[in-house]
C-alpha cells in the first residue's frame, strides 16, 4: 500500500508541476496577471507583454562574459576584466558555490575553471572543495605537486568530470603548488569512490589487506540488494575501519603520510575524518542504500530519498568541518550540482529530489556569507552520468533560460541577490520553468534558489578521458 501510494504521490507531484507550467508559465497571450511590485498593484498585462518586458530588462541589466576559456598563465593583468562585476558581489563572501544543471557539459567545466582562477588569483579563494570523496580528493592533492595533472584528476574526483576541459584546472592546481598562494584541493562527499582506499600509509600488511577487502565489500553491498548478508557482516567491517583509524594515528603512519603525500600537510586530520565517515556509512548509509536499491525497481522511492538526505547531511557536515576546523581562515570555492547547492531544494516542483539537500540545510550564518551561482544551458547537447548525449529541450517562453537568452550573448550572467522586485525583473520572484540536465522541466522561484545564474548557449558533452573506471556518480 505504501509503495503504490508513494508512487502515485510522486507521479501526481510531477504532473501537477507540468499542468501548472503549461497554464501559467508558457506565455499564452490569453493569460493575464495582476503585476504586484513592492506590495503595490500595477496594471494588468498579458503573459506575452510580461515576457517582453522581462526580456527587455534583461538586455539592459545582464552581464556578458567575454570568454569561458581558462586563463593563460602568461596572460597577465586584464584577462579577467569581464569578471570584475563579481568583486562587489563577493567581497564579503566566505563560500562561493559553483553549480551546474548537468555534470555532462563541456562549457561548464571550462567556465568554472576560469571562475576558479579568477577567484583564486584576484579574490583570495584558496580552497577548492569538489562534490567528490573527501579522502580521494585529499589524498590526490597530497601528490598533486609531484604527479601528472591527469593522475590527480582521476584520483580525486568522480569520473563524470574526467574530461579534457577539466584538465586545465588540475594543471593550474599543480602550477600553484610552486607559488606563494597554492590552491588547495579537497572533497566533501562521503560516497565510496574509486580508487578505493588502499592503506599505503599503514605499516601492517595484514591490516592493509583487511582495509582493501572492507572497501570492496562496502562498495559492493552499497550497490547491491542483499540486506541480510550485509547485516551479518556489518560489525566486522566496522571493526576494520576502527582498527585502521587507530593505526593511522601512530607516529609511523603519520610520518609515512607526510613522505608519500608531501603536498598536503592537512592530510592526517583529513584522513581521520574520512575513516570516521566510513564508519558512519557502514553503520547507517549502506542499509539505507540497499533498501533504496530494492525499492526503486518496484516504484518505491522512500528509501532513495532518505539516501539523498543522508548523503547531503553528511556532505554538509564535512564542508562545515573543513571550513571551521581544517581551513578556518580560508575562503572556499565549492563545485557541485545545482540540486545540492540550491537554497530551497525541497520547494522545487518537478525535481526528482523533492527533499532538503545540502544548500537548504546550510546554517543561516553561513548562508549570509555565501553566494550560490547556478549554471544552465540554453541550447545544444548535454551528457548524462553514463556519457550518453541528450538534446537540450527547446526553451519554453517565459522560462528562466529563455528570459536570460534575450541578452543575445553566448555567456550571460545575472545577479539575483541584490535585486529588488520591480516590473522588469519580477520573473525572479515568481515560479518559472527551468530545465535540469537540459531536459527535466522544473518550476522554481529563481531568487529563492540562487544568488546568481550563468547561462551558456550552444553547449556540448565533455570530451571524456575515462581510461579508468569510476563507479560512483553524482
């Protein structure tokens, strides 16, 4: 009964969003609305008239980026002049969240790399935190000064970002290690990610083998459906991580960490946190994941949504710990999907994840000193997490992407946070269509979700470099 009820509720939820969208948001000229601005009722205008005014306002107020190509290290002063408008918006911000509506967009990887270079060089953001494994990114960063940029990329982040367009970022990270202002790389995700922990910093060969076996089993159980088998082995797996955690704190292991991973002097405390994360995953998350794997084929999404909430709560805990305990005086750049960083994800109609995620759970004091930038495509092709290409849907009149496209620029930025509701920008303050992954229609109030939006026209899938498998995604 619960399974059918949940399935019908989710179906009704998405259909409701579609019905509302087709009635209110698509721009039928027969539809008229009373325009309320700053508490005052103005004249009635048709939907087409409203859209025309929104597009006209956008042409006057949007910023047009000159390029999304990563900067040349020899480019000198002036190569970021088109990004200067960000300085007053971000001057007091501790965390800048760089989102993306899809992991599979070539231009997003390029644009975010350029933004990171700007934030690092000109605004003092010295820590880059990826939506990838805390341990993987931290260990890979420990060798970033001595190994190839490609190896650091493949050791640190999920395979959805292993692409030629991401390589300039990791080459940049490597280059900065020789400067007075290195860009530190870390992750905040708790998912098991390949390469799994290999325990190369441990002196005990038997413990190394136990760890490697535990990593494989935990990964397999998380992706499987055998709950009873996991519950039978659960306590033994937890004990392995407790033993590794104890051994990692020894003087010999600490010394070996510094020798093997010379670039990352924070690694001992980061690895300790990662191992504690593994214990939490083994205690709680794996069972939730198994129940999700069992329920999804039957149309039961309760445990899937619980797994999303659990993961995002863990990611938030990691990010806040990094910001307060590990890098307490540094400013952060966060790379993640739009869904994880939006400020009110549970209010997005039509989302596959209608629950509170990391951005919505962010403490109020941290929200005050953060800036959330969402990235969207206007046209072209995106790729899903398996690398399969999909056309970006034609833009519905009155959608966020359609309104911003009126700027006539291939790269359009608009600030939402520091705008007051007026006739020309009232679209920011009411439900509008957007397209997640370029093809999933959602209804949201843009200003409630983002502080700024970057729209990129004519996108393409990444040029992948997947010579090694990465089993974890998004």
